[in-house]
C-alpha cells in the first residue's frame, strides 16, 4: 500500500489507526484539548495506546483500562475521577457517533467546547 493510502499511524504501536472511533487524537479534539489546526500535525494513537486517558472511559461498550502507578485514577481524589470519567465518557460517546451524523469536523467537539470557542460579541 502506498504511504498516501494509509491512515494515521499510532506513535505507540506503529499500527494504523483505521477508524476515527478508535482515535485518541480525535477524542482529545472533541474534549477541546487539541485545536483543529493541530489535527494534521499532532501524533496519533489508538485510544488503548493512551491508557492514561482511556482509563476514564466508563461505558459497557469500552473494555476498562487500568493504569498502575502515579498516573492511575486510583491515585486521584474521587470527585476529580468522577468528573473526568463523566467528561471523557461523554467525549468517547460523541466520538462513536460523529461519522454517522453528517456533520463537519468543526462540529465534532462537545457543546461546552464549541461554546468556549465561539466568538464573543462585545458592545
């Protein structure tokens, strides 16, 4: 296969990230942690190849990820963990649906991210 026919390669495992639904980069874009202009230049990873983020996805359709050591969510306070789980899980669910919605990439992020990025009119 020609290089131009290949999708993004995971910087961790080297395998192709074939679908947006498994993309750590696009999850972080939906979360507002990556800007649209960075999508073409930021290294890609599979969600499971970034366990520090993936551990916060709590959904029956996503097998749990456990992280050992200082980056484990077990090392954080319970309130912060619940908040991060809620946010990352909502973003993951959004990631699972974006290809079927018929929307532009600029509309992928969570509503609160889009609201923060919207130009404010001042008088």
